[in-house]
């Protein structure tokens, strides 16, 4: 997410941006090679507290999801939300044939976005 410049006197947006920046930093500090590996092995189901916190953060917009042109057989990563009446457009080329692998690709996309944003502050 990009920080918005608040209009003069808009303290709510200023406070939100500070809170969001602190939360991003906290979530980013939880992401380790071990946490990424935990998700790769088990993207669904019960997770460690750290992974649950990261996944809950990644559910906030904007986020990524899966689109299946061939239901339950082929998956591609898309950006969400898709506008009403719009067609989901894959954001990259890979087609995944294993849902677990596809879910992990979405997770990695979120991690990359978080790290890029953390590096730009």
C-alpha cells in the first residue's frame, strides 16, 4: 500500500499512516526463511503464531489471489480486487497445477510487496 499525503488538518489519515507503517515494520520483522518454509510446507491449516499474524496482515487490501481458468486444475496469481464486471488478469506468466504451490506463490508475492514497501520508507 502506498502512503497517502493527508490534507492539511487531516489527523486521522496521519495517525493511520503512522500506525500502518509501524504494523508493516512489525510484520516484516516476523518474516524469516523459516517462516517462508513453514508456509511452503503447509499453506492451509493451523500455523505458528508468527505465520498467522503475517497471513492476517496479507488479507488486507490491496492483495493477491488465485484465478483458475480451468477450475481446480490451473492457477495463476491475480491482483485483487477485480472491478465489478471485470475479467481477472494474471499478473505474471507461471501457471500452477498444484494448489499448494499456487498458494505459496501468492504468499511470496505478498512478501515481496511488503519488503519493497519497507525498503522504500
